[in-house]
C-alpha cells in the first residue's frame, strides 16, 4: 500500500478508501510501506523517503515506548509520523503519548494510543533498508524552551479530562464553602 504519511502539518488528509484499508491493517496486524512527506523528522525520515510500519494486531499489545517513531492520526485527520518523547503515567493520562518531530522545537497535542496506527521500524536508504535511528540529543537552548511547553501541554491534557474537571469543581466548591456534589 502506498500513500503519503505526513511528518509535518502540510500533509493532505488520506482518501476514505485509504483510511478503510488502514483500519483493516490495524485489525489484522502486519507491516506496510508508505512514503513520508515533510521535514519535521529531519534526517531520520527525510522528505520523500519510504518507511516500513509495523502494526500490532491486538490492542493489548499496542504498547509504545519513548524514543519510538510512530504513525498516528492527528485531530485534523492527517497521518503524522513523529517520535514519542513521553508517556502518560497517571491514571488520567495513561492512554496518551506526547510526540514531537526530531526537527521541531514544540510538542504535538497529546495523542491517544487508540489513534496510533503503528511504529516505524525501517527506512529505505540508498544502501537498502535500515533501522530507524534513535533520538538525537537536543541542544540545551531548545530543551529550555521545549520542556516548559511540554509540561504545559501535559497539564492541559490532564486538566481537560471529565473526571479531573469534576474533582476540580468539587474542590473549588469545598474551598468556597458550597456543596461538593454540584459538578
């Protein structure tokens, strides 16, 4: 199957037939190859390169680690390939991943694990198929900017869950001396 996967926000939304085919691959598992468009992954996935994506069949086995490059569906419906830089650790955020392109300073909006299509395992180069390189060290000035932004995005994801809003509302009511069950 050949279609473009974006590594930047300039990608087009996949055709409905391609999305149905992707859903079928997600249900059955396996591998497929796609062409990448965009510069957000830098030299790891150059613009126009072909990558191999591994799709895990069972949802229970869809565990992704920090440092892996994954393909996911963005809120706009685009397919994006970025590296996982953090996983949700609390009960409220355990199903979310924080991703970022290697050539980007800021993180993406938190990604629900259910939106992940698969992990990028190999990239085709002039020498043949090679494993995807690990994350490179980010220069200190970029880390100083990116860390507070990643924290803010994580706080936003944490605070926008319905359960957290109810708890926060109850806490505010109890501080004000009102009823705690008004949420």
